[in-house]
């Protein structure tokens, strides 16, 4: 029997119990285990994490195949001609094979944990400091809840409930379907919708409102809507009248009013519902702790109120991203161990905000983005990548970056962008943000030529010109 299958059946008495062996839970377990050997990691489902099994990694694998097809198709203006043929089985085979490889690394990590620290089953609080996991009772001085989230399907999909798929299902496909309707124009909907479109699948994306991926800045949103709307059939603020099973097939039919105001009915082989994810809180028995759902989780200790319960990862419904789940897990594990051993949690430090959607062009938010900057007075400067030198050379000259600065301290407050190499630009900007740099300090940094980063210099110069002219944006709060 391997560690991952071992199952202690006797009751346990531990300092720290971690519920959920995803990214956050594994980080919490490792942090707690550095402080105490009396720790248990409880997992109800399959080991391997959401990120590796059905999240970050397989979605980026699908996007990589789509990018390959897209670049071959788009080579013509360079004088390079390629005939593109998509082998759906080969695409999905690589996605699954590489996904399994990534999952394998996680399984190896779990395998290396001492088997007496692993417990399989669904954990539920039965009283403060005591969990039931099947027949096993676990007394714990502190508990870390790292149960992740799950796709959320709103009630309007009831009629097609037995026909729809969620993102988790996509990566199990053996072949690409002929057509897919994607509900949701958030990060997951746009990433998967655009990738499938580029892989030759007939796709139509329906968003509920005017939001695009993670973006909040109205200027960047508008640009992104125009870019994605020009490439693929996507209705933002979609007017969908009917979603129903197609009586002639195993697929679905959608009645909607298109962008031109024309009523249309389209049929699709597959309906992918990507309308968001919700924290896995049901059935955890958190009510026994005696705290209401309004009690906040402290972002520096991950402690829930004054209780001995800590939260980490997507279950917090705060920033559902991999690196945040890992950081929160480490903080929660350390804090929980401190709480168990010395009676008080230990605050950890958080990083500057960074969110990236791997669409093409990519979208990114740095710091708190527009939402945080616009809570107070701010100056926004921007670059339009349409005329940016290197972006034009590589024919990826679409998009905009908006950078925000404090009008008094000149400190860089954050940014939102859609454009070429946005995943890398966003990292530069996030590092500057975390270093608490002013826009003048950022402009004093080296910029090579010709690079897409020169676009950031243009935006910084625009911010500085506005700062010096004191043309302050209206307070949007
Ligand atoms: C399609 C997709 C693409 C994504 N792409 C990116 C990306 O590019 N970059 C990025 O940063 N993030 C991305 N994410 C988000 C990222 O995957 C998550 O933020 C991260 O995986 C959350 O980790 P977690 O530990 O909170 O949850 P999980 O990894 O889901 O772990 C939770 C675990 O808890 C277990 N569990 C639940 N309830 C119980 C219980 N009662 N008892 C015992 N065990 C329980 C579950 O079985 C699960 O194993 C993506 C997500 C999706 C869905």
C-alpha cells in the first residue's frame, strides 16, 4: 500500500488538521509540519490538485496547441505560408499526457509525506476542535480549511443540466467537439473559448455583462471587447432568450439577439458553462464554531475571527489564483501551528496583486488595478500598442496598457493591460509595485530597444506628463 492509499483508522489527536490536499492545503501542511509532527492532511477526493488536474496546467496546454495553429495561420503577412490541419485526437492526447505528468509530480510530493499524516475522507466539524472523517474522529487544536472551489452553474441552465459540461470535463475529452457554446466571458470562458475557436471548433461565447476576463478599467475593457469581438463570435452583455436541449441531437440550442439586433437560433454539440466558481463550504459544519458568515478572514494570518480555524486558497473567495493559494496556505499553516503551540497566530506578508488571463492578447491586472486606484485620487497614463514599434514588427500591435499613480506621492498604484507579452509586462509592473516605486524611479530603469517593454515607458511618460500638468482623473469612488 502506498502512502497516498494508507488509511489510519484510529482516532487522532493533533495540533493542526488541514482539510483539503490542493495547492493551499499542501502548502499549509508543509508549513505546519515544520513546527509540529502532530499534523494531519485530510483529502476527500483524488490527490493531484485542481491546478494540475483541471485548472492552470491543462488549460495552458490547450492554449499552447491553439497558439501553434494560430501562429501558423497568421504567418502569411510575413511571407510565410502554412496549411493548418487540426488533429483533435492528437491535441487532446498531448493535453492529457502532459496533464498526467504534472499530476504525477503532485502525487510524488504526497507520496513523500509520512503516511501517518495522511487521512482520506470528507472532513466535517462536529464540535469546535473536533472533526469527523468517516469513522475517524480527529481532535485538532487548530484547523486549516483549504477545500477549494467548484464550478458554479446558475439556475437558468436547469433545462440542459444533464447535457452541459464545466471546465473540469474539457480536459478529459478524447477529441475536439464540432461546436461549443461557452457561457461566461470571464478568464476561464475566454481562455477556453478562444483556444477552441483557434483549434477549428465552431464557438460562440456569451457573457452576462460587459466584463471581459479580469478587467475593470473601462478603457482597457473597451479595447479588449473590440479585440476579442473581432476575432471570435462573442456577445458581451448577451441577450439570450432560450437555452434548451436540441430535440434532434444530444446537443443544445440557444435563442439570442445578436450584436446587430437580429434574433438567431444556433445549435451546438456541447454547452460549456464557465459562469464562475464558488467556495466549497457546504457540509463542513462550520456553524459549530459559532461564527457568522460575515466574520472576515484576516489576510495576514488567514485566521477566521478569533477562532482556531484558518482558511486558505479558493475557499476564501478572495483571490482565486494559484500563487495566492500557495501563499495563503503557507501563512495559514504557520499561523495554525503557532496558534496550537503558543496560542496566537503569526502574521505573514502578502505580495502585490497580479492576475493574468492567458488569452491572446493576454490580459493582466497589477496591484489592485483600476478598482483599487479609483477608490481615491489617481492619475492614469497609457500606451496604445497599435503604434508600438516591436509590437508592430511581430504583428501583435493590438491592445492598451493603463498605469495608475498617486498624484501626491507619485507612487505607482497598479495597472491594467490587454496586449502583446502582457504576462511578462505585468510581472515587471508587479515587481515595481511591490518595491513601492514611484513612476520616476520606474522611468529611471533600463529599457532595451526595440522591445515591447518600451510601451510601458511610453505609458510611464504619459503618467509623468499628466502628473506634472496636474491633470488629475476625476475621483471615481
Ligand atoms: C480552468 C482553470 C484555469 C486556471 N488557470 C489558472 C492560472 O492560469 N493561473 C492561476 O494562478 N490560477 C489558475 N486557476 C486557479 C487555480 O487553479 C486555483 O486558484 C488553485 O488551484 C486553488 O487551489 P486550492 O488549494 O484552493 O484548491 P484545490 O486545489 O481545489 O484543493 C481543494 C481540495 O480540497 C478537497 N476537499 C474539498 N472539500 C473537502 C472536505 N470536506 N474534506 C476533505 N477534502 C476536501 C478537494 O477534493 C480538493 O482536493 C485556474 C482554475 C481553473 C479552474
